[in-house]
C-alpha cells in the first residue's frame, strides 16, 4: 500500500492553510497553522508515511524550504504563475492548499530552484541591485518632472550630473521648487554609491556562483552556454526560474 502523503500549503505571513492528500486523491486532513517554525514542524512530525510537500514561491519560500527540507522526502517550491488549477473554482486558502496537494500528487507542479545557497546569494544580490536601480530611475524621473512642470527643456542626462548641477538649479527661479530639486539631487547622490556597490557585489557573486575565473564587466552579460543553447549547459549550474528572479535585465539608463 502506498503510504505517500501529499501536502499542499497556502502560505501567508500569519497563517498557513495545509491540506494532506493520499495517493488516491482523498483529502485526509485540512488545518490552519501558525506561521511559526515549532508549529509547522509539530504538524509535519505528526504525519506518518512518506511526505511530499509543495507551496508557492513567495517572500517566505526560502525560510520554509530550509525549515522543511530535512523532514520530508520530497519538497517542491512551485511557480505560482503556472498553477492554472488554482485559478479554477473557489478562490480561498483552503481550496488553494487542496489544489496544490492535487497538483503535487499528479506531478503538475512547476518547480522553482531553491537548492543551492550560492545561487540564492546571487539572487538576493540581484534583487538588491534591481531595487536600487529602480529607486534611482524613480528619482531621476522626479527630477526631470520638476523641470518639465516649469516648461524647461531637459533632454539628455546632463541635468543629473554634478558638474552641471548649479547651471540647472539656476533655471529654477521659484525658491520652493529649487529646494525640492536640491532634495531630489541629494537623494540621487545617496543612491549612486549604493547602486555601484551592489553592482560590484552582483558581478563578484555571479563569478563565484557560476565558477567563472573572471567576472564580466556587465552584470547583464550571459555566458556563452546561455546564448548558444537558450539555457545552462551541463557545465553550468541549472538555474530554472532564476533569471527573472535575479532581475538581470536593463531597467534604466546609465549610471549618473
């Protein structure tokens, strides 16, 4: 008799809805757990048989993956964008947990890579760089909007440069508007060294994670194995779902 149990978890900050299903598709148990390590492990350790668990990628996925991995035989963090079954029928935590268990039982979950701590570090570095890049872009757009709101032509990137800053500020005759622009410039100046540091760390982290002897000067650069085959080769680590998570794409203009 197959003693494998399939556990679907719908994870939230405060609670986790869990559903336990057997190999025949019968729901054996449904419950709501506190999102606390001790409570989750007590639930898992109270189940008999071979345990397979799945939950969706999210802010708590890395923590929950590391917590459960030593205690279950199979653990799949799945891609929520490909779980079509969750969009059918009732939309609630209990139903979502049951549907996740069914997807796992029928082997229809699409895994998100969580196995290697080196690539996890790279992903976090990528997120940091991407967030700082977006913050810089947002501030740059606000600076440009200040000048546009006063019908001052501001094409190009010279208005972001420290060398031309006094010249640009002189075009703002209203004291309050000029002070606002000065504050935005100060914010941009504070973001620049943080972004540059994050860029260097990302390049170094990429080199370590992929075993390169030298890091590419461009953090968006992909290895030859990606360009030639559309993905990693046998010589490179397998990183499914990793590229969008890392945010290794051009999202704004050049450093200023």
